[in-house]
């Protein structure tokens, strides 16, 4: 699993790049603040209920959570499910809000 910084993701989003972002937080966390990712809580990833993102299996997928811990676990699970280009957003939404803002 590779890591990607909040600055790199922000730069790519600002450039208009279409990214496959996956938010593995809970729905209430996603509702409070998100960067446009597809909501797929960690519990669903653990159960391999990942049909929503299956088409992205061979494309870059950037996984994020609050701090980077849950997304790290989810990234490893997705790799074991055959996803080939998974990146974990270092520091998660805490780092995003601290360095980029809302």
C-alpha cells in the first residue's frame, strides 16, 4: 500500500483531475465533513461489501478516514481483494482540515 499526502490530493483535485476517493468513515462523520469521496464504511469493507467500487479495481483508489488508521486497514483489505493501485491518505481528514482547511 502506498501513501499519498493531503497536499497532493488537493493539488490534483484543484487541477480538475477526477479521482476515485473512498471514505471509510461512518455516515455521520462523512456528513460532518468530506472531500467528495464515495462513502464505504470500514465495516462494509471488512465484509467485502465493495460492489460500489468494484469497477475501480485496476485504477488508482485513494482511501481516507479521520486519521489514517481505518483507511490503512481498508487499503490492505482492498489490496487483498485484488485492487492494484490503492493509496492511503496520510493523516486523513484531521490532516486535511489542519493543513488545507474546510
